[in-house]
C-alpha cells in the first residue's frame, strides 16, 4: 500500500477499495470483481463507482481477463 493514496482526494469508498485491493494483492489474490464483491461492505453501486474512480485516476486498471491491477504511484494521474 502506498501512503500517497490518502493525498489523492478520492472518495472514501474509492480509498477503501484501494486499501482492500492492496491487502488482497499482498496476499497473492487475483483482483477480480468476484473476489472483491463478497467482502465489500458497502452497496454494490459504490463498488462499481469506486472501481471507475480508481481507473480514471490511473490507480488501478483492468486487463482483458477482468483482473484488476494496482499501478505504482508515479503512474497515478492528479485529480
């Protein structure tokens, strides 16, 4: 987890999703919607919105298989 996530001006939900994805990634879990959905404790709509927010800022991106990947902080785009 990169501490700079807290200075990105993201929504609380997007920041929470980043933290969740980072923890799962550290455990070697493939970051797919099916893996994240059961442990997401907010409404389903906010999960989708949070993925969109992270993707829009270059913090996370989805590959052709549907797996999400976290990008290093130097690749993140400012708000």
